[in-house]
C-alpha cells in the first residue's frame, strides 16, 4: 500500500499544483515574483497537507491537516480569481482551475467527514 499516494484527492491536488506551476511559468506571472510564489505555495500546500495528515498516527491529527489543506485550497481559489481579474489568467484557464479546485474541496470534505466519524 502506498499510503497517501493511494488517495484520489491527493492525486488530484498534486495535479492541480502542477497545473498552477505550468500556468505561472510564463507571461505576467514570470515577472510578478511575489504573486507567483504565493499562488505556488498555496497550490503545493494542498497535496502536502493531505499527505502529512494521512501519515499521522491518528484520525484526529489527520483531520486537522485535511482542514489546513481545505484552507489552502480556498486561498488558491482566491488567488486564481485575482489572477483572472488582473489579466494574468484567461477565462478558460480560470474556469478549469476553479472547477478542479471545487472537486478537490468536495473530496476533502468527504474525507474529513469519514475520518471524523472514525474518531468517535
């Protein structure tokens, strides 16, 4: 068993982080170091916290990290929206990234619920 790598939500979150890196390597992002670094950190934080939570020794600890991942996902969605509004992302790319984020958020919510129920 591969642990966190078996989690579909981790795989999708990792793919989203890769997408964000690709979107931010050229164009206006390549010159806006602060914003580029911030959106990348938020994107990487999502799968990283899912992995860390899954590797924790208890479901209570895992759930705490899954909530952190969910918070980072909200941060990322906000930054994607801002990037669109300032002309850094095209509408089509923004919609794709936001749709992927919403799916991941729902998956995280389900994982949190399942692991929380295991704590009782």
